């Protein structure tokens, strides 16, 4: 085997091992008698075993616990080979190997029973004594054995719990036990990140297999690895930021009283000239990393009851503009107003203004995966109302009403990651609608959806605007969607500034403008055997 082939096999084995994360946390639960037990009973038993294993110093007790867990897994008809294979691997690395140095007589006193090497003599260094013979002591080996057995029993109990209880059931049960909500949310988000990470690794692995023909020198291999590692970390960081934005947009922390305090001066009314508008932007500029312009000199107003589409090519700054309107990003220069009050990082520290703003402005992300972070659909829908201080009964009523409107009642007990793309989008919109906002900001609402779901969302947007009297602001590069909605249009150029604002008829009939901002182009078609070119945009509602 050549060195290159060995390196490739190592990469394949590593990627396959990382896929085990997905197999562990994303696999369906095993059908066993333990599955039918109440989650609370299983959680109490698991934590009791972990606690007992952690406090005992008697090997006999640890062996009895290991025997009990084996009998429990056997009686529960679990897959023993798969269970213990994973337990042994984790125990070896995180129990035995990590604790093994602690058995050396450099760290623990005692007689050496396994000699590693000898020095010329003993040495004293500060408060440390380095003996002549270096090796493992009997006392150290006993400590390592105890720690390894503790890790073994703890990991076994956790795996039995995970193979018989869904993660969502565990989270909901922890909430019933009055475990602090931040701790539960950290566990839930960690679980989500692991699942996203595992899926990205799986995509990398399959993409490599699909295109690899055996020709890969060491430089190409190193470039591929470094690029994938960079992308993984970047994706994790971006996903983390987006989830944080999603939680802030739905009032995270309002119900906990974290924002209690004295109102700040900056939330007082200012002379903006926007007294009759919901949201006003005045010469707003924003750059990423200080040198990548996203928005340049944006001035724009949104009045009550309007239906507005912000259109532009990919990368023109549409999503950034919505995040600034939602108070998730703050402009580098310029000002943003909400009902004639300036929206700044300081003004949103005032609890009264923050609650008023978050309850009035709802934001639906383009990627629903970053917006859905609760245990199941029902928990997702009641999260926002509870953050606003509504009672559980009021939150329940709102969730029931929205589930009926969006036709997602059957999904209420499903975890978000087990939904289709269209279902996730409906739940993401529902999680904002339960907060009953006055203004709804929708980032590419129909992107990546099947035709039926796209039509459903168009009808829903029209209903929310005309019947529910909500102000709608959405971003899109789909011109036919703009026509279907009959919306007022603001056009963003590829230079990140507003090119023009007008009615949808005025904007869609301006071919020179649409060509300039890269929203339409000449396309070659064959009709009746004759090739010819005409202008068109790629969109769902496009017709010939």
C-alpha cells in the first residue's frame, strides 16, 4: 500500500467514524420493552446510576452496576453488540487513556509495579520529587481502574437511555423537573449542532466518493482537507450566529426578567421625521468585517398595512437589510427607527421598548433549520408567547389556532429535524405568528419549496396582509412572486444600494432596470424548431 493510498484510507475511515455521530443521535429508537417506560422513570434511573458510580470507591459496587446495566439491556432486547462497541470506544478514550498518566509515580505515591524507564538518579524540582525509577504504581492503577469503570457505567446508562428515549422526550421531561431553562436550551442546541455537523460531514464524504477517481497528490489532498475543515468551522460559526439571532428575534430572555432595569435615554422619541411610519431607515450603511460592503446609503420607509417586496440578485444585501430592520444587526452608520423611536443596541436594553419592539416585529429566516431549536413543533410554537410573558393557557390557545391555519396539527409532537422542507417553513412562520406581530419580515419565503407549498405560502401572505391586517416585508429574487403578491417593490442593486422604489407594475415593466440589477437575462429557447432569444427570469411562476 502506497503512502498516498494509506492517507486516503485514513481519511475515509475518519469520515466514516464521524458519520457514527449521525447514526447515534439521528437513528430511530429501538423497539424494546424499555421504550414503553415513562421517560421520567428512565431519566431518574440513569442519573441515579451515574451518581452512584461517581461517589463509590468500591470496585464490587461498580461491577454490580455494570452487571445490572447488562441485564437491563438484555431484558430490553437492545442491540448489545452495537451498544457495547460504542461504549467501549468512548470508555477507552475518555476513561482509560485520559486517566492513565495519573497512574505514574510522578503524580501518585506508591511502589512501582510496572517500570517504564530509569533515570540516572532522583531529582527535586521546586515542590516536586522525581524518582529514579519511573513507572505505574499499584495505587495509580487502582485509581485508573475505578475511573474507567465509572466512565463505563455512566456511558452505558446514557446510551441505554438514548436508545430507548427520544432526545425530545428527555428535554421535555427535564423541563417538567424544573431544570433551569438555559441548561435545557444548551443541551438542545448542542444536540442540533451535532446533528448538523454529522450531516455536513456525510455530505463531504459522499461528494468525495462521487468525484474521486484515484488521482490525488499530497498537495491536492492537503488543500481538500484544509478547505473542508475551514468550511466546517465556518458553517458551525454562522449557524451559531443565526440561531442566536432567531432566539433574540422571538424575545429570548424577556420572560426571565434578564432585561429588567432602568429605561435608557436613547429609547425616547427622537425627531426622525418618521412619525407616521412603522420602520424607517435613514442613510444606513453596513459592512462585514469592516471591508465588505453589504448596504450603502439605504433610506427607506415602511408604513402600516403595506405589502413590500425587496428584490435583488443574490449577495445584494437583502437578508442583511431585513436583519437590520429586525434589530438583529446594527448599522455601521445611519439610523433605524421603529414608530419614531431609534433602534440601537442601547435602546433595546430598555425592557419596555424591547418588549414592544419584539412583539411587534416578527422575523422569519430563509433557512428554517436555524430558527427551529425547541424539542418539538408544539414547544416551538409556544416559545415566543411565553417569552412575551403570556400564560401557558394563552400560549396554548395561540399555538392551536396557528396549527389549524397552517394545517400542521398532526406535526405538533414531531421534532423539527424530522420535518420536510415545506413543513419546516410552515413551522418557522407559525413560531413567529404565535407572537402576533404587527410587522412580518420574511426572508426568501418560497425558496427551495415544492410548487404546492409555494402556492400555499403566497395565499397565506395575502391573507395575513388583507385579512389579518399585518404589514408584510419580504425579500426575493423571484419576479413572478412579486407579481402574484401585487406588492410595492424596492430594488437593490449589486452595488448594495436601492436602485428604485415603485409599484410592481412599474418595476416589472422596466426591463432596463431588471437587466441592470441582474434579475432578468436573455435566454435561448426553441419553439417549433426555431431557436430565438428573449428575456426571462428563472422563477417558479414563469410561463411561456
